[in-house]
């Protein structure tokens, strides 16, 4: 099955914030980081359930998975199956540094979704 990857406005804002912080130290590194972050997100088109459940799943009561990027950043997403046979949706909700406090409430993850 192939999945459509959707990136929430909150995840985009997270990426922008990380980029701006990194840019203070190295413009080249910041641009490379963003490009590679989007590239790794697109790998979720295939087998997104290969990624483990995030610690947030325990608090939120929903299946939130995480894809680790550069061993420091966690890409938090949910997977939903659609009625179409060969298509599902991966919704990327947040991109967080591993040292950031874990999200405890669904609205911290899903605050800008249309659902």
C-alpha cells in the first residue's frame, strides 16, 4: 500500500523554527537539514507502520508514531487507512527535538487539523 503524506501547518512551523535556530550557526547546515527533513518524511509513503509508537501514544490514547531524524529529532505522525484499496494517509503533526518535553494532550498534537 502507498500512503499520501500530509504535513500539518504546525509541523511546518516546527521545521521553520528549527531552521531559524540552526541558521544562526550555519546557513548551509540549516538548509541541508530542512531539505533532508522533508526527504525523510516522504519515505513514509511506504511502510509508515515500520516506525515505533511514540511516548505520546500512552498519554493521548491514539496511535502516534515517530520517525527519528538525525537521532535528535522526532517526526510525530498518525496513519489512517482509507476506503481506497491502495491508499492511506500519513499525517505529520509535529517535528520536535528529542530534548523537548513530551506532548501530553491531543490538542498539542492535533490543534490545526481539520478533523
